[in-house]
């Protein structure tokens, strides 16, 4: 009589806890839609987003550096609390770039109008950089830390906009916390003729690429902060 041989279950990889180092509701929605369980945490002390001249002249590297600063600041705070376990922290930064010039968030309605006039009828780049930090801390004194950062680029072409269209869009109020003074996932979609690349990148987090490069994220757990 043949006896069944019990097979040993393959060992499971340790589960990572995940922190998104961003308060952006758009990034939260994209990460959630990708099937990642996570907790949101931003540093108590705001991250310095000023750029040295050499970084300002290189928008892709600038976005990467800011994404690293945001994730790194959360990492520092977590480790200061004597964290133990396996942790992934995700930082991100999005920039709108036209002719090598970085467009940040508008400081006023007039600033937003100036940005949209420059973007009107033109093709600009949207760069989203993502910095993923991994922490392994079996105890508070034994910590291994590594990170990898990438940038994804999409291109957006605006319609030719009239001053009336720009003014009406600014009245909607969604411009003031958006790089380039528009939100493609909102009313700002009406300003766009077409785009090339990933829509997620334009919105603020290239989730498909993120999961492809870091598949452990979909098996991770939400961190308890």
C-alpha cells in the first residue's frame, strides 16, 4: 500500500509593514487601488523642499531627492522610537516641468493664472519620483536599511486656453495644492488635449510600476503607527 508523503510547506517570506509618507489623498487612493495595505504618516517637522541650483536645473534628480527626503524623514522618526520588525516606507514627489523649468504649487490665483497661460497649447512633462525604503530591525540595536528611488515621466499637452477658461478653472478651487496649478483627475481634465504615458504618474504615484518593481508590497501589512 502506497503511503502519502506529507510535503513540507514552503517557508513564507516575512511580511513587511508599509507606511506611505504622504498626506496626498490622490496617492492614498492609487496605492489602495493597487491592493497595498498601508498606513499614512508624515514627519512632525516639515521636510525642506528647497532645491540647490544644480538640483533645480535637473528636475528628474530634484524629484528623486525630494522623494528621498520625505521617506527618509519618516524613517528617522520611526527608528527613534526603537522600532522592531520589517518596514517599507514610500515617499513620492511630483513635478510639472516646461522647458526645463519646474512649476510648483501656485502661491496665489495670479500665480496659478501665470502657470496655466504658460502651459496653454504646449506639451509639458510630469515627473513623479518614488523612493522606497526597506528596514529590517530584529531589535532596536540591529537595524538594516536600504532604499531605491526611481522616476517615471509622462507628457501632457494642453489645449489652447482662453483667459476666460483659465479664470473659470481657477474659480473651481482645485488648483492651489497642485503642481502646475491643475488636477488632471478633476476639472482640470477639460484643459488637456491628450497625454502620453501613465495617468497614475500624472496624478501623483505610478502605482503599476511601483508594484512591478516591488511586488512584496501587495503582500505587506499596514503599519501600526
